[in-house]
C-alpha cells in the first residue's frame, strides 16, 4: 500500500500562488501514476492534473492549463502542484492520489486511483 500526506494548503489572496506537496510512503513512488483532484464546497470531486510514472507525460483539466503545474521528485517520493494566478473559484480541498497504470499512462478519473490522501484546504480570498 501507499500512504499519501498532502501539505501546503492555506489562505491566499486572489492572484497569488501556492505550492502543494504530497509525500508518499510505503511502496516505491515510481510504481504509481499520480494525480491531484479537488473538491470545492457543494461540488463533486474533480480532476486537476496527473503525471505518469515515467517520462514527462502530464495531463491537466482544460480550465487549469497554464496556471497549474504538476511535478514530482522520485528521490524524495514527493508530488507537487504549483498553482499560480489563483482565484476564488480555486477554493477547494485538494487531494493527492495514486493509481496503478502502465509506465506512461495518466489517470484522470477518480475510479482509476487506488490510494488517496486526506486532502489539504486551499482558500482563495477576493
């Protein structure tokens, strides 16, 4: 199994930036495709970004392209989400997730993920 712990959330003003981290422990980080999802108040959990096990293959939600960047450090077993130009609509609990997939595949659905963190709250004030 894999244990995932998110950090880096908090309160930020509109236009600001935050970097979320997700520390993984348990099985090797490289065994899994990784991703970020978010759940805004009163809404369903939605895909944000994903990154393949190997290589540079990344996928983003269309509305977030250009503002968010997903990356990972295999040596540190850590996943990151750099979020820029934040706006109040980005307010949500952000979840890190891991799923079993082929080396260059990216999972964009909740059902495809096997492990989840507990989430970190991001609040963007106007």
